[in-house]
C-alpha cells in the first residue's frame, strides 16, 4: 500500500517535473527592470531602459531564445520606493533577473531582498564598493563598473595633466563617497576643497562661491544627470570656467548633459569605459541601431543597459534555459560570453568587470554635433580596489 | 577686494535672489490667506504650472521672452479659472476643509502635469543673451541671469508697492485684508476682487517659475518644497501683509543662503568633510524655522500684523 502510494507520487512528481521543464522553454524570461524614471536622475534610467530594450528587440524580443518579458518599475531615486518595488517584482511577478538601478543608495536597499530570494541582479549602472568588497554576493553581477573606476581614471588624467590644486564635488551618498575615494587613489596633488552637496541638489550658488574662494586650478565633479546639467550651466554662467579647468567622469560628460548644456562644454575631458566612436563591430551596430530607433546618440548608460541585456541573454542561452539551476546560471553569467560594445570585458573574482578605461574629450564632430571623442586608454585591464576583501563563495 | 569679501558679496546676492523669488510666491499666498482667510496648499502648483507653460512655449517658439510673457498670462488664467470653478466654494468653509480641498488640487495638478509632460524634468534654459557672466568689478564675475532675477524681483516688488498703496484696487485689497466684512459692507465687489487677487497671485507664481525654472529644474513636485518655505515667510511677515512678506522673504532668503554656505565651512573646521556634509545641511535647514520660532515668540502675529 505504502509502496504503491510512493510509486504513484514519484510518477506524479516526474510528470510534474517534465511539465515544468517543457513549460520553461516557452515561458517568458521575466526581467524586473527597476530604474529611476522620474526626477532629475530620470535621464539616466531612460537611457539604460532604452539600451536594454534595444538589445532585446534586436534579439527578436527574446532572451536566450525564450520570449522576454520586461516589467518596468520606477524607483523615483528613493531607497524606500525602490525596496517596495523590488519586493513586488520578486514576490508577485516572480522575475528571473533584476536590473536597472541607477543610484547606489537605492541599489543597497534593493540588493537585500533580491539576494535573499536568490534572484540574480545584473547591474547596468550602480556598482557600490560594498558589493565589490566584504559584502560581495554570488547573486550580484556588475555589467557596468565598480563605482570608483571612472573616478580613478579621472584622477589619473588630472594627475598626468599636472594640476596641483583640485576642488572635488560629489553628492552625499554611497557612490559620491566612492567617487572621491576613487579619484584620490590616483590623483596625488592637493585637494583644495571637498564638498558633498545633497543628492539631487539643483542650485549650486553656494558651492560656486566656495569654489571661487578655494583658488583651485581644477575642479572635479561627480554630478550625474540633472545635477551635472545645472552645475555646469551655473559654473559657466558665473564665469568660473575662465579660472579653473573642469574635469568629470563620463556621468557628467555624456550625451544627456551635452544636449542640455551645449557648446560651453567643448574641450572638457571626461573618462569612461566606453565611447560611441569605439571601433568594434558590436559597438558600431549598437550605435547605428540606437540612433535609428531613438533619434539620438547613446550615452554610456545606454551602452551599459545594452550590455546588461546581452549578458542576461548569454546566461539564459548557456544555462540551457534552466533558470532554476542557480549554479548553472551563475556559471554562465561568470563566463560573460557576449560581445560587449566596449570591447574586452571579463569578470573578476567579485563579479565586477576587469576592463579598460578611456579618456574622452568633448568636441564638434564631422557632422557638427557637440559630442565625445575617445582619446586614449588611461587604465588597462583594470579591476577594482575592493576585490581582495571579497570572500566570494565558489 | 579680498576673496573673503567677494564670497560675502556673492552670498549676499544669492540670498537676495532667493529672497526675492520667495517674495513672488509669498505675496500671492499672503493676500489669499489674509483677504479670503483661505489656506491654499495648491499655491505651489500654480508655480509649477507656470514653469511648465513657460518651458513649453519657449520650446515651441524658440524664444524665452515669448515663453515668459504667455506663460505668466497662462498661469494667471489658470489661477483665475481655479478660483472661479473650485476655490470660491471653500471660502466659507473651515480651514481643515480648505487644507484637504487644496491638497487634493495639488495632487491633481501633479498628476495632470505628469500626464501631459511626463515624469522627466522639462528643459528650460536661460536666454542666450543672459547665459554668460558679467564682471561686476575686477576679479568678480556674477551670472547675468541671477542679476536679471534680482532686477525682476525688485521691479515686481516696487510695482506691487505702488499698486497697493497708490491705487483704488490696492486700497480695496488693504481694506479686505484688514477687515473683510467691513470692506464688503462698504460696497467692494468682493467676488471680483478675490478673482483678481487670485489671478495676480498666480501670475507672480508664473514669474517665479520663469525665473527659477532655468536655474533649478522644471519638474513635477517642484512647488511643494518651496511652498513650505513660502508659508514660513508669510508667518514671519504677518499674514496678509505685503510689506511683511517682502521683509520676511528677504530675511529667510539671506539666512537660509548664509546658513548653507557658512555652516559647512564652520563644521568642516570641527570634523571630517564627510561628517560635516551630513551634519551641516541638517543644521542649516533648521535655521529658518528657528528664525520663525524666535519671531513668533516675540511677535506672535508676525512682524507686520494686518488684522486689527
């Protein structure tokens, strides 16, 4: 009697597994795309979203051969809202992957429920030092960079150009602190002043008069999105560009900011892991298709969104669609078998990238557009400073 | 002139600029509160709608000045429409109903703007002619648009002073603020007066939107944060008093700006930049409320009380 029952349930279970397996290959891959789509940081989220959706569209609305379902949510750049939205995506929508978060303070709030539910997070932007170091997690992959990286490259550029007295401005939140740490790691001169305005502050009258008083010979700003737009406009309007040279990471020197500020940005140096003029087939296709689809040049955020989608695509493909097999998915993600638009890309032990960082300068191109030109490599095959403290489970 | 003097002067100008913009918002608010005894939380929405109209018209015509002109007129029309259609019904109600009703309007305005313009900020740039710096004296450049803002703020304040003290309309407004029932008994067409005051308040909001839009950002919810400060201004100045709103706005503007500049400098002397960055803005933002508490302690009706 007992054995009969057991046999029956084994058969049932086997049928169930078979059904589940067959359902898996036609079931959509669900992506929880949680990003900042309102407020001063909205331009960043929109670019990541557009890049991500473009990659999925070019793959025939599929990821790894399975239909893709992208569920989009807005975190309003707030950790509370982000956390609630992440809970909803994970518990109600039961997404297979999470991606899209722009700001690191939101990322740190979203990470906890995501990792707890064993959902893979593929970052298309935020790369907080916490997740690269002692809080590194098997479920977190950065398809962008570690927060310090672009600032490390910028520190190197400012150092090489021989500036001796640099004022630093970055918002008071995790990535802002990473930015200053990263910049100082490679810039060895004097710091004339260090200012941490509130995240999403828009009026920089106070900072600008302090800059004037600091007598710095250069200013380094990490002010992404609307913050950078306002700062650069006000910096130029106050006449400070006559006295000091402005440096920025790609975050304050890409298409979104250039479009809003215009020609006064000509000649500004910035650093990035990518440029729209990079000469590789994957990038040429991406830039051409992006311009065709959206009628504008892509920014580094769009490139990161595109790459994140390609990485997920590769992971679904190489794990043969068995997304419940976490070890297999993780292995496929780690292998990173996709053609990144930035050229060479591989993962470090902490699942953050090892890649090259470039200097770019804002110029007028042959078509008369104000845009970036990639100048040269600043850091080659560069990882991050936190990997040593990461005890990643195998 | 040494750098420290330049820093002080620049901050004084920044404070003046912020104060004058606060005055534009507070003037309408204090009149509506004083004359109609109406708490209007949707006042910030008029500012937002004005800024969006200006940004859209500027984008459509390619000319900031057309945008400013028609945007301000649009904001006034929107304000008048709101008064005639909805707010008029709130005058006889108690303050709680007014707060709830106008809060609902605020939410509807936010969502309406989101529907029409989307949730991303809308671009509004300073006009080309005012986008550069001006040299005030050797070694000191100041943004020409900021000077323009100060000029417009002073001009509007003068104009209001003239209207309030020298015209028949102004007399009616003053009478209404001092004693509404008596003004009505003396034959003032209150309904028309209220609509006009409301439209004028909305137009001032529109002007503030056009001035601050290019400096800050034209986005959903831009009215709320500044509305709270505007309320502080009218409470400090005395409800219903334009003179009070003017001086209150300048006080608040200058103290707020000074706090935001010098608190971090002071704190940076005492602790690490990171700790200072956390502590200083918190302390600086409390300053205007401290000012309000101090004023109310000595003058519970504000600096220039109107009601007899």
